[in-house]
C-alpha cells in the first residue's frame, strides 16, 4: 500500500478548497444559480475522475492485476 505524506494531504485539501472558493466567487459575482443537483453532478464527476486516476496508478505500478 502506498503511503501518503502529510504534505500531499495538505495539497489535496488546498486544491479542493480552491475549487470551493471558485464556485463561491461564481455564485456571488456572476449571479449564476448553482442548484443542488448541479453540485451533486460535479461531485460524481470528481469522484469518478479520482477513482479512474487511482485505478490507473495502481495498474501502472503493478498493484492490481487484471
């Protein structure tokens, strides 16, 4: 199993927070209504991308055999 360094966790949190700030800016400045359904869709896309990236990483590094 791959160890995650504390600096990597901090960077992931920082990246996620930047996304939250950006959506807040869009909502306040541009008056674009952001529905709950839209946010849920974005979360599903984000999760799917992360799972795909992680599975690719595991496959490339021979941690999973198909």
